[in-house]
């Protein structure tokens, strides 16, 4: 993305967004909702081979919030993106652009991606970034207890989809959660449980719907402690070494 476009987008985020509002598409609350429906620009982008070099230029606009390294913010305002599966990135960005996922902060930025090819390019670049070792973790005095409780919950109900090391499943659109910030994980799972994440996987909703606030804290604490051997790095630039 050209630097002038980045400046425009940054100004748009600091004042009222002057363009049209995000569309609103019926999500999980609708009877015809299909979590992983492949349609429109989503299916087009998934078929395309992403170009990392072009994607690096396109990522400039994303780096303003998610940082050049893709590390996001430990306070949970912006997720860690580095190393995320292209399938997950394409789905989430397309859902935001198409009005299936509500994210008014990101929407003005997401719509600057010009077409399905740029969506594929940016996703390929992000997937190629190494996952920063330094990320937001649960820091309570009872951290060891919470992580132990969370591990038990995770291994019973999350491991099958998200994997032993939080590696997710690219083919099934299950996200990488290793290296993700504790506060972001807690916020997203709370929103999914409470019905506020309209593009949620219904199977996940069923699993965490009965979870108490304390259980969500514990499982988020454990998830934030996960690492993927060979994919984590200590880096300032955010690129694989």
C-alpha cells in the first residue's frame, strides 16, 4: 500500500471515518448461517497464490496497529497476527469487509485492500512472519494455578482443533493461538460465549457457552502460554530469521 494511502487510513482512524459504514450481514444468529461458507472474494482469495513481496507493501497499513513485526498489542486491543494461517486471515478480513464480523476499528483499514489478490498477498506475508516470543501473558499471582486449570480444559475440549502447541489447522480454518495475547484471547472467547462474535464457529460456541468467567480466564491463561517450536523468535523487524 502506498504511504499516502497509509497516512489517509491513519487519519481516518483518528477521526470519524468519512466513507460508508460497514455492511451488516446476517451471522450466527441467522437460520441460514454457514460458518465457513466459501463465497465471493473469500473463495477467490483462497484460490490465489499470495505474493509475499507485494504483501509486505500492503501490510504497511496493518502495521500501524499490529506493528511491523505482526506482534499486536499485549493489552489485547490488537491481536498478534504473525504466523497466522492464510486461510484464517483471509476469512477474517473478508468477513469484516463483508459485514459478517463487526470490527468498526479495523473496517476502514480492511476496505483499503483493493481486491482478492491483495487480500491473498497480505495474508501470505503475515503468515511468513515469525511469531514473537514476547507477548501478553496472564500475570496474576495465581498464574501457575490458572494455567494448570486451563490446561485441563484445553486438553479436554480445545486440543483436537487447535493442536497440542496451539498450531491450529490451516485446512480447517482453525487459527494459530500460540503466541497470542492473553487479554485478546479472553476478550474474544467472552464475546463468542456471549453471542457477540457473529462469524463464530457454532461448534466452538457450543463448547464454551457453559464456561464461567473464571474458566475463561484459566483457559486463556493456558493458551497464552503455548509456543510452537521452530516458529517463535525474538525479533524487532518481525521477519523470519
